[in-house]
C-alpha cells in the first residue's frame, strides 16, 4: 500500500511540475543580459499561448486577449532594443539558435 502511495505522489509531482517549470529561467546560449531577459519573456508568452490552445476549457479562450497585449508590448520593446543594440555576429547567432529551439518545441 505504501508503494502505491509513493508511486501516486511521484506521478502527481512529475505531472504538476510540467506546467510550473516555465516559471524558472530557461537555459540559454544568449549572453547579452537584456536579450536573455527579453527572450525568456518571449518564451513565457509562447508557452502561455500554447497552454490555452491545447486547453479543453472554453473559458481559457478569454485569456487570449491578455496574451496578445503582452505579445504586442514585447514586440515594441524588442524592436527598440534591437535597433539600439550593436550586436556582434555571435550575439545574433545566439538569438537565432534560441529562436530555433522554441520553433522546434512549439512549431507545428
């Protein structure tokens, strides 16, 4: 009986961590702290969007407006930061690599 409880708890914890693991910062190749922070924010927006898309709850669709606002705000900030940054070739490659990782994870 104790083994069954331990197995059940292990499964519960492993499943519940799958949604909350996005609260931690992502491991990344990005060395520029501004773009690392922004890319983590971008990753969270994409993650939240896919949680809603994959949800079976119709009431989750109302959350799309909030995510759209977050994404629009992020795009404006990203545009400003990219324009004023003098990124090295290596920093540009880091951003491309991270984008490709997200595309592989969420691309359909």
